[in-house]
C-alpha cells in the first residue's frame, strides 16, 4: 500500500469513527442511564462511573405492566408476520411467474404504500369502533397485515423474479409437479429471502407507533405506545424509560444480526444465473 | 413409429409470430438440429415439445401419442437448458438424482445410477460439489447427466454449448454426439452455430423468422441450399448479382458464366459461390477446358489452419477462394490471379430472395 493511500485510509477511519460515535452515543447513553438510579440519572454534571442497578428494569416490568406490553407487541408482530409471509410469498410468486393481473395490478399493490398512514388512521378508527376492534390485539394485527402485505409482496416478488424460471422448468421436466417444484426448488432457494422479509415484517410491526397509539387502549398497548406513556405530567421517568428502550431494541438488534446472516446467505446463491 | 412428429405448429407471443407452420418428423435414434439466427423461433419449438409453451395450432406426437395437453412432468422427455439451470441448493449427485428421487426409487438404485451417469459424462469424483464450485463445461455435463437420468425417450438440448469457450465447446460437441449414438437416444438440438449443426447432426432444420427454410442432411444443406438465406447462413459464400439468360448463362458485369443449376430461367438472379468451389492459378494455361474464368487481384490471404482463405478483388467485388493449406502456392497480396470454377458448382437463385 502506498503512503498516500495509507494516510487516506486513516483519515477515512477517523471520519467513520466520529460519525459512528455520533450515532451510537445516544444509545450508549440510554443503556448507561437504564442502570442508574434516578438521582444519578438527573445529576449534573453527569457521572460516568457508578454502581449499576437493575431496579429500573424491575420497576418498569412490574409497576408499568411492561410484561403485558411486551407480550402484546410479540403477539401482534408475530401473528401479523406469520400470516403475512405465506400470503406475500405466494402472491409475490404469482406476480413474478404468472404476471397475475399484469403490470397494473403490480402498480396498484405498491401504490397503496404511497398514502401517508396518518390519512387512514382516523377513518380506520371509526370503522374499528363499529366492528368492536378498537383496543384489541387482533384488530391491530389486521391493520398491520393490511399495511405490510403490499410491501412484503413487492419485495418478495423482486426476490422470486431473480430466480430463473428454467430452474422450475428443469424440475418439471424431471417429473416434479408444479407444487413439488415450488417446495423442492423455489422454496429452498428463496428461503433466505423469505426469512429476511419475515424479519423485516416483524421489525416493522414491532416499531409501529401511530396505529398502535390510536387503535389500542391500556390493556392492548404495544411497547412503543407504552414507552410514550412514560412521559407523564410529572415529567419524564428517565431511568425507567431508558430501561424500557433498551428492552424494546434488544429483540431488534438480535433480529438484525439474523437478517444479516440470511442476506449474506441469499447472496451466496448468486451463482444461480 | 416416428419418435417425434410436430405437425403444422404455430405459436405467437402477442403480435410476434415466433413459429409459423413448423412440421418435422424424427426417426428413433435420430439427431436433428434446429439451426437459425437468434430469435427465429428455435427455443419456442423446443419448449413446445417439452410442454412449457402451448401451441396456438398444430399437434405434437411423442412416440405416436398426441401430447399437446400433457404437462411437462408427464412427457417422457429430458431437457438441457442454455444456462444449465442446475439446482444451486443441491450437490451434483442430488441434481442428477432429482428425477429418481421424485419417483421415489430406492436409495441404492439411485446411488448406482448416479455413479453410472457420472462416469458416462466423465465427472466421477465430483458428486459432492455444488454447482457454483464447477466450471461451465462441468455444469453442462451435470445438466446432461440430469436430463439422461430418467431415461427419457427424447432429449432436448437448447444451445447447450453456447456459453462455453471454444476449446471446451469443440470437445463437448464430439462427446455429446458420441454419447447420443451410444445410447441411441432421439435428440433434438438447438443452435445458432452452423459449424455445430454441420458436425453433430443426422439432419438439420434451417429456420428463419419462425419458418422452416430447409430440412436435410448436413451435406445437402451445405451443397444444395434451397435459397440464398440458407447458403448465406450455412457455410461461407460469395454472392454475385447478375442476370440469367435461357437458364444456362449467368451474366455478371461483362462476364458470361455457364451454369447448370439455376432456379431462374431469365431475369435478375443471385449466384452463390462457395470458396471451396473456386480454384486459383497464375497462368491461363492451367485452367481446364469448359471452366468459367475470372481475372482478379489478391487483396488478403488468411491462414485458417487446414485451409488458406484468399480474398480476391474481381471487378470491385470481393470473392473468397479457399484451398487446402498443402495446395497453397504462396500467392501474395497484390498478385494478379485467375479464378475459375466448373459450371456444375454455382447455384443461381431469383434475385427477390434475399440473403438476410
Ligand atoms: N415468452 C415470450 N414472450 C414474448 N415473446 C417471446 C417469448 N418467447 C419468445 N418470444 C419471441 O419469439 C421469437 C422467437 O424466440 P425464440 O424461440 O426464443 O428464438 P431463438 O431460440 O431462435 O433465438 C423472438 O422474437 C422472441 O422475442
Ligand atoms: Mg433460443
């Protein structure tokens, strides 16, 4: 490596480190605060070293009913994902292979994503009142399904389009029925992509705030709504809030590691074509 | 019984007429090649025989059985795709075993057959590799073994060699043909490479714009092309535009040539001269009696290995002459030469028939 290149490398890394720190600092600070007592949390100038406590975690789980909110988030995100992925896979596959509905239907599917959600949330609330779906987990799940499906169909369609149809034809000519060809060839090849879409779906549901805020009540609130509620009239309960945030992002961090692994695996099948 | 009969096949995509009135009968064990430029409908014919496309009109009989409405998985054909289409999630052995696995044959039988097939395509020892760990030639061999695994009655090959480099292509060409003869399997082969078609086939079907131009043995196609397109597409030729007189004399510029094979009696015509039909000398004394003679100047000499190709400028047209390397006398660029040919050789077509 030449000298100037080496110097560039160092400068680039310094810049990257600075920006990484800017992005990570609030999260690191939140983690630090989640282990602090309220006294230490509000102390100015802030203290960097102290004896950590897990009291915030216990308090938020017990006093603020976060066990329940966690459960709500899990139930809604998981059921929405489990229902949407098979539907989106088959729909995306049909779009990709059989051009079902033509270009127009493909466009219509993605067009639904162009409406700002805020436009829809009030009418949806009115409809949900009529059907007694407000403040229910299945009600929230249905709304997530409706909004995530088009997006998932779209990305899975792209994924299936990347699989040459000759692969399926080779399976057919070798005696497999279309269903067998799908299960033995298309599905294993696209499993990483489907997995990635599933993780994405889960994360979208997990993080969703607007619909959850309007459509849920105390018993059905999901984590984002419950976290927002920690901003009380008596001020922000910063220790508890930090603990809640850390717990809320933990599953996402774990899933992100997953998605990375699957995306890499998906790419290594790139020798298909 | 005919192995394959395709009768008056028509297929359009939107307003693209991909195949128009295609008719072909194949004997059992025959190797037939569909030859034509890209987009002339070769793949469409093959895919219709395989059952991936539905004919707009016409019938397909496989060993006497009308097969139009039989889905691909029930037709007794094997196919090798241009892009290999190996299953990337399976090893070589699993790829080859796929059809047997689908039929739920016993494990030991599958294993034995996979071993035989690997040996047949000379890939023994690679059974546990994945497709992305193979070279192009190896992938194509696996594809061939996979297509043969179910003992199909008809083998379909869609430009199986076009993605390979020249050396491997030539080698596989011979191997596929030998294998085909050894197994006696009826084979329909698609290519746009005339050399491939000429070297491998029992018969060649030359196509253009979805229409069959000519069906014949490689010799017939080469020696007796039915129209200028076939002459142009198969083998190298020089074309002279002129006029026919009484079906015997071809007038080109101020030359008059005697010809014996003309499809035109009088009027504008196109003469096809194969480079191998032309001879070249320095002195007129050496020209046999009764030959047609032209004078010209050598503009380029190219050495092609076993033959030498000489470009000769005659009356502002470039005409190609080929001779075996051992008969080459050392003509040089700029030499004045005499080119002659027997009246038996050239073919004359009506001018309206285009070479494109
Ligand atoms: N699925 C398809 N949709 C639309 N047009 C097609 C399709 N398949 C083939 N064609 C058209 O039909 C013609 C013949 O194609 P093809 O059989 O693939 O030719 P070849 O194999 O000789 O190159 C081409 O013009 C091609 O563009
Ligand atoms: Mg083709």
